[in-house]
């Protein structure tokens, strides 16, 4: 049995296997990973490529 890949949340930095992944809405280059908690609480994230800040 293989373990699900863990990714670092772009908002809180926590490693998680339960996340949503999407491209930055501004530059479309960086992948944004957000854990369930940060998505529910609307914790801001910052794109590492273009510095876009989102909810």
C-alpha cells in the first residue's frame, strides 16, 4: 500500500495529505496547496513566483 503524497500548505506551512491544489490565479505558474483548515478559515496565501496574495 502506498502512502498519499504530502504537500506543504501555502498558507500555514503544515504538511498535509488533505489539500486542494490549483495554479496561481495571476501568473498561472506556481502551484498553490491549501489544507482543509486554511481553506475553511480563508487564511491568506502568497504565490512564490509573483507574490500574488489570495484569500
